[in-house]
C-alpha cells in the first residue's frame, strides 16, 4: 500500500470516528484540502486492486517488465522454465534472485530446499577474527555470514 493510500485510510478512519476535517488535518499534520480529497476518494482507493508485483523492489519490477514478464503467472512460468537466473534477464543478480524467491515463497509458491554445498576455505587470522566477530554480533552461523557477504559482494560488483 502506498503512503498516500495509508494516509487516506487513516483520514477516513478518523472521519468515521467522528473527527472534524480540521481536527484530522491537525492530527495528521496535513492541509485540510488533502484530507478532504483523500476522504472523498477513499472508496475508490480502497477498491483499487494492488499491482501484481506489490512488495517487490521497483528495480526488480522494471527488469522483469523489460523481459516481458507482466504478471505473477508470467513470473512463475519463467522461474519454473529456468528463464530467470543470475544475469538472465539482464539486471537479475543474486540479490534479486533471493528477493524473487522470498517473494514467491511468501505468496505460497513452494520450492525444493536447495542443499548447501560444503566447501573448505583458508582464512587469514584477521579474516577468521572478523568472521567470529560477525557471527557474534549477527547471531548467525559462519556459513550464513559468509553466504550473506558473498551475495552482497556479488550485487555490489554487478552494479559497478
């Protein structure tokens, strides 16, 4: 829900509770003209169906639209067909893949759990100390910390 929709809902609720327009404007710190406009349009705003991509980052949405993905069903099909992966469509990096997967999972799509791959890495003492510090402050495991750092670094590298 957009900020305007949230404000309009709040104004409508206050009006329904018996507040005068001037009082609502004072409570919300907004001009009375805005309050009147929001209240008069609340029915229209409340009926508005949210966009299919609500909850996704706008840059992710624009990247999907450039690739011809115009609906949730299009996105699910593209995901299932393997048309969405790192670098495909252009602009989809690891960070956006994680965002899309989480968004789809939150909307009820089930994915098979990916098995983590065991790796042996050599760390300098300074890197090990930093890893231990990050584990302590984040409450995450070493694997989770390293995975998050790699994903963030990949996204930074791809945006350059």
